[in-house]
């Protein structure tokens, strides 16, 4: 796996429109810690795992409604792609690039 540490600008195409956020990742072996900041505020990453070139994690947001987001992102150099899903609303595509 390449370097996943840093800040990632990403967007998800959801039924509520495009949602942009910044994901901060700090690797710790096969796991990582971090947070996501966007229109919903700032929330911490939970259960951050690294397997090969894939990051998986969940996070709980309060806006626009309380939801637990489950994310699976694949890193390729300075880009990422994948999905974010939530119970009841389905799964949505995510794309992004390294910001720092």
C-alpha cells in the first residue's frame, strides 16, 4: 500500500445531492485514525482499517439527520474512489484526491 496519510478532498453523489468533505488519515500499522469535516460538521473515524490499497471505516453524523456512514475507499496514488453506504438510504459513489 502506498502512503495514505494526509488530507483527502472527496465528494459523494447522494439522493440529497453532491456532498463534499475532507478526510484526514493518520496510519497506525493496519489501522488508521482520522476525521471527516463537511457540511455536517467534524466527526471522528471509527474502526479505520487498511487492507492492501483499501480503507474501510464508519462514522456517525448528526446532520442533515442522524446516520452511521460506512465507507470503503480504494487509494491509487493521489486519487481515491469507492462507496459510502448507510442503512435505509443505500450506497453512493465517492471520488476524491489528495489535498495535502
